[in-house]
C-alpha cells in the first residue's frame, strides 16, 4: 500500500508525506518509547479491548526501541493496510484521505519526557502504540476506513480552517521544550478566539467529533465495565488508567450524542462514550453518512459547499463531476438551485477521471451550468443521439433550450460529449444564458460548456480526479545517511545504560559503569527520574542486594515530584517489581 503504488494512487496526499530520519532519535527518545510500551504491555492487558492486546503482540512492534515506519508498513500490509510518515498535525481532509485509502499516517516525532503521560501533538507513541495494533482487527479497521471516507468527503467552513491553524500552532508550541508558559497561554488564547468565530457545526466538525469520541477516545463493552479501544487513551500512560474511574462519566454510544459533544485536546476528557461492539460503530456511521452531502446531494449540499469557500466536487445525475470552488448559486422561487457557478480553476470528470480538454487550464476562470430538466419534463442525460436530433440538438445548429426552471440557453452547438452513448457536456459558441432578467453567460465570453444533468446527486470536499487536478510533482527521494550522532552528556548516560541492558554479558565492570552513571546523575541531574528507573531495573536484574537499589527507590518515592511525574514513577516501580 505504500511506495511507488501509493504515490500513483494518492498523488494529492504526497505533500503531507515526510521521511522518518531514524538516526535523529536520541537515546532519551528511545527510553521514552520503551517506558510507554512496557507500561502498555503490562497495564493495558486487563483494561484494553482484546483486539488491541492481541494486536500489540501480533503487530511485531518492538518495545525496546522506536519502530521504523517501513517495518510497520510491512506488518499492516498483511491485512491490506499500509503506513506512511507525516510531518505533525495535517489538515483533516488529508488525514482522513489516508485512512480512506487504508493508510495509517504516522507522525514521526516523539513526545518529550515532561509530556510522557500525554501530549496533544501527534507522535510515534500515539500513532504506533495507539492506532496500529488494533487495526489488525477486521471489524475495527473497516470502521476506520469508513470514517476516513466520510472525513475526506466532509465539507468544512472557512472559520474551521482558522481553528485548525490555531490548534496546529498550539500543538507545536506545547511540545517545544523551549516554549515559555506565556507562549503556551498565548497559543491557547488564539485557539479560543478562533473557535468563537465558528458558527454552527459543519460536516467536518461532526465527523471530527465522531472520530474523537470513537477512534481516539472510545470505550467498548458493558457500560459498567467497559474496555478501552480509543488510541488517544491507549497511548496516554496517565489517562488510560484514570478514564475508567467513576468520576469520568460513561455514556451509551450514539452518533447524535457524539457529534453534539465538544472536546478539548489539551485536557483529560470528563465523559466518554461506550459502544457495544465494532459492528455497532460501522452500522451507526453508515447511517450517519446518509445524512451527509456526499450521499444526499441537492440544494442543501450545494449550500454547504458554497459556505465552505473551499474546493468541492458537484456530481450530476448524469455522473458528470465538476470540481471547483463554488462562487454562486442561482435559486428559483422555491429556494431550489437552478444554476451554479464556480470561481478559479475548475475541472470536469467522469467516474473520477478528468475529461480530456476539460481540466484546470481550460476552465481556469471558473465554470457555470444550469441544473434540471428541460421543458416538457425532458431529462437530457437519458436521451440517445437520435432523441437529441429530434429535439434539434445537433452539432452546427442554432439551439434554444428552455429549462423547467426558466433558465434559457441559446447558441450554436459545437460539440456533444457522450459517455456510454448518453450526453454529459454540450458545448456552444455565440451562446447566451439567462434566468429571468439575469445574464448568466454572455456570447462575448467565448465557448460555453454546459453540463448535462437533471439533478445534483452528490457534493463533497476535494477533487473527483485528485491526481489530475492537483498536478502532483513527485518529490525527489533523499537517501538517508546514517551517521554517528553526537549526544549531550545526559543522552550519553541513557545510551550507556541501554548498552548495558542489551549487552550479552554482565560482570563486575558493568556494575562499576552503572555506579559511575548514578554518580553523575546525583551530581548533575537531580530531577532525572526515568534514567533512575532504568538503573533500578538493572539492579533488580543483576544486583538486587546492592545498597544503591534501596537508596534509589527511596529517592524516587520521597522526592516532591509533580503529581503526573509521581504517578509515572509509581507505575514504573510497580512494573519493575512485578516483572
């Protein structure tokens, strides 16, 4: 699902794919990964859904070091999925686009120690330790694919795009170790300000909430004793425990409740939704999809696309697809759309393949067309060549078409484009298009290409033929050169302990090395708790009678740590003691 085949089939998503520079990960990064994964293997086996517990083993994701995305891709390929690397938080349409194509997008960054319990920024722990294992379950991955398809086609709003930009900035600032509290507060303020400007819920908002309360923060099973399946919970060392406490409200799952419940990515969730099983999720979102513009079509759906002020595809009942940004909709006295016009580059397609001569360059200034039946209840797309001739629609002939809506098209037919022997586009020269007293197209504007279609059956975000519309230029492949990294002192200490742990032999010299590391820690790094846990682990394995073992445990237990750090230390000690 990845590699060259992916690049051909998902060209529009290529700008969001990055490279995993594996040698950039520090020994501390690997230690953070190892701590979370060991916690997950130990603590989640009783509280996570069996699909996750089994997937954690079957996925082949290693505990001791950060996985390579290529290896994850190989593992997921066994079930028809794949994995690609992305650069942090990407637009929702792109994220869902990957999922719709059975591709798990993976942020290659990894959280810092101070955010080890939870970070709002996407990272390797969230994607690889949270999402990937459970995708090995057939019912669940079908649910994720379906919600991905819905998300990729959902229509957003201009205001929501501003919220996305603000949230992306916040996640970057929150994860940056050099950020000040003032900078974080300012980023949070910008998010709050952007959200105030959002009026109502767009389709994209609704899908986002549904995704959050299921894929990210879902519980499953009995309401009184649910299991965890949401990746946001599974990848949060802290919240995976606290979410099952009585003070977190458990609500029976329903799409309606989920889409009406907002969420805050920066805080633990005060309530969670519990579904009965994955089959319930699939059925529920399939029903919800029937209410969306890509399934409904019609004037209401066109209105959503107009308000979004973003690229959308309007599909006619003739199967012709028009991709562009809606600029205007002309409606009749009943409020029904009878004509629409796009602005900027527009392309026409059939069955998701761009029509020759009808790409962005041809319609670079936009495209306008009537919608509906001709007078006499004539459905043009159902007409054969012979029927078109009977109506006087013949190449080279001057034609006057009057739609039931009152739209009139008058001009000389220059071309009739057919698909499966039925018309989809009729082109005119010297053409005048009017509706009542409005001139919708003037003869001086050039060739008029009229879409054939009695109705709009689907409207969705994005392009029909994404590869052709976005004219993707392949990225130049950059070969990663593995070089010896230069770590700082603390990183070198982590590396030394890791080498001792993974070494084939343990001897008296090994003990001296550990003691040397511990001496530097005590002198230079009094707040470094994770490496002390790793040293305790070594003593427990090789020298459990060492006086340093008891001193280290006492040191970690009696220091006045931040509550979240204290929790991590206690869980680490518990795991070591029970290993």
